[in-house]
């Protein structure tokens, strides 16, 4: 288990044959940011400022 400030080993660059949506999902996997996409989790009721 690693914390948010723990050093991480560098990862390889994403394969360009994967769709952009998949690459974006992998890019967000380290951040604990609310995501309002319905395929990620059920809606939380949180209203984000736009």
C-alpha cells in the first residue's frame, strides 16, 4: 500500500493502439478526484462547480 506522496516507479508510455478514453482512464487512476461518469460509480449527489 502506498500513500499519495510515496515515490512511484515510472511507468511505460501507453500503447497508442488503445483508445483515448482508455488512456484517460489510466491517467486518472492515481488521483482521488470525483468523476461524474455513470460507468465509474453510482452518482454521489455531489454538485461540482462548473
